[in-house]
């Protein structure tokens, strides 16, 4: 039995009752377990993998690639696990301000390096997940079971629309049924929840897809302080006709470099090809790193076919005690780094729904989470529709929005106010309306037609900068 299953738990606080089962022990599942621990006497988290420390696991293939925890997600997680940011820093994960000592490029132009009030935690996905699992496993009544595969849902006798548990198979053992008052699916994009619902006689959720054929490859390098002039990260967003990539400093004084391309334009895995692909990015920062730093491993590939959304909020007569979170509900283009933050937002919604009671919990949760997913879905898929080769509905609103955001990218290069607003929007801290306010639109239209401008130098917080605009 794994150690985390044997750990004794403190006495359960009054007011908790019942048993909740979470299928999937990645970030979405662990955050759901943390919230459920406030309401349920027992919370059991199941996963097919061994659950090691800060090591890569088979069930999270994207864990080998760059991840971004947006500020909205970090704040929610910090509320659920107080002191987590400081704990990750103590474990070696660098932290910095989003645009200070960290370079962001949009449409090939560097976003003005101005203070934003946003914190970036540069932790690897395995370190983040293992730290969260350890925190969750220490909660009263929470237990993790590894090497357990979920086979399907179990209906209550005489009531096929009420879930009474989950049927599982453990490694080296037979099939068993784990009884539960609530089942949460956090198994990711490959979720079999639609099949499980169909087996109970329930409808499958409607699905939306936007195929992009994204391929990327990642590699780690030994870092020296002089690399990137001492900065801790660089992100080069993918745009039409351009490849993208990024490099961040991880725990262990390593560079984590990821290169990617859309619509079948995928990076090679040999050393020379990897470096050559980096040289084709619209700015030289990533290529400079891979040209001088010592590689610590070989490039590892991953392929993402496209974004996928399942509309559980629209289901009628679905079980009231079975809900779906994370990528199992909506899998977004990882280029925009929204996935972990959307999962954190869903845990926040789940907490609110539980505080209002358990009656009809799944329906209330899916409907309250839908607007958050809608926003991330629109931001992600609208950006993908910038690519002429991506098939999808390009309404007049989508075309107008993308044209305006293209101007906002340019304006963010020279105007620190636009830069701050755009990054706060991208980090899901501010709503889309924040960049559409009259004063902000005036700035975007004033500076958004610059064809060239000097890259501004960082300035201290509170200092007012005047940046010349050329080529208007």
C-alpha cells in the first residue's frame, strides 16, 4: 500500500458527512478533493499511475512541457492551500513578476516590461502536482489510492439515474465497487464519462471541437546566470505564419525549453533540428539559450489535435451526484496556458455550490462553471481562428475581436498601461471588458498602428515612463 494511503489523518471536524470519490489525481482532481474535504467525511482520490514525488508520471504526458499557472489560478490555489507559493519557492521554484525579469512577446513584439501586480511561479508540473498532493493527503479524511483504474459508474438499486459508486480495478487485484455519495471525474481529455453516462441510460453531452494539429517538443538545459541577461523566462506566442516557444527557469537551476508549431508544422527531435527550429522564431531569445546551454536530456514530443469542450451544463436528467472537472470537461489549446487556472476556477465554483447544499449539486455546478469555461473557450478558439488553416466559425464578431487584439499586441509593446491591462486579462484576473473601456480603446487605437518601436527598458514600480512611438 502506498505511503499516502497509510498516513493517519486528524479527527474529522463536525458537519462533514458522506464519501466523495475523485477519479484522477492531477491538479484538477487534487483541487476538487481539497474543496470536498470541507464537506465530506471521507474523500478518496483514485489514479491509474503510481503517485511519486516531484517526478514525471505516465498519465500526465504534458507534464514534460512548459506550463503556466495564471495569476487567477495561483490566487485560488493559494487560498485553498495557504503558503503554497512560498513553499514552492523554498523547494527551489523561482518566482517573479510577470513582466519583470520575464519576457513576453506578442505578434513578434516584446510586451512593455512594466509592473503588473501579477506573480509568476516557475515550478515544473511534477513539482507543483506533488506538492499539492502532499498538502491534500494531510487533510482530515483524504486518502489517495494509486494504480487503480475506473471502469464505470454504479447506479443505485432501482434508480438508474442516481450514481451510488464507481467500479474499479486495482493493479494485481480484481474488480471492486467503491460506494460513494458523490463521484467527480477529473481524468482529463481522455475521459470516458460520456460512455459511462450512456451505460446508465443518460444522454451524452454535446461536444465542440476546433482542430489545430499543434505539435511541440521540450528539452531541459543547464542554466548559467548570464543566460538571457539574468532574466528568468521568455515566452514567444504563436501567431499566424509564425512558430512559437518559450524557456523558463525551473527548480534545480535548469532551463525548460518548449518549441511548438500549429497545423502540422512540428519541431524536429534531433539536436540540430531542434536548434534550427528555435532559430526560426520571430525573436532570437530562445535560440540563444539552446545555442549556448548544455542539454540535460533529449527533446520529448507531444501532439495536441485540438480543443475539445463537452457541454455537461446542457444535459437534462443527468445524475445529480456525478460531475466533471478540468480537461475532462474542456481541453484548451495549451499554448495559452489556461488549463490549470480554469481547473482552479472550477474548484472555486464547487466550493460555493457545496456551501449552498448538496441537492442537485452536479447540475448547479456545471451551470455555474459554464460561463468561466465559455470565456476561456472563446479566448482560446478565437485566437486559433487567426490561422487561415484552422476550420471554425469566423463570425464578424470573431474577426473584429481578433483585429482589435492584434492592435492591442502592438500597443502593449510601447504603452505600459495597455501592457498591464492585457496581461491582467490574459491571466484571467480582469474581464474582457477591461480592454474595451473607452480610455483603453483610445490607447490601443493610438499606439496599435506602430510598425516599429524601441524595446523599452524595465522601470521601477510607480515611475511614469514616456515611450516614443515611431513608424505610425
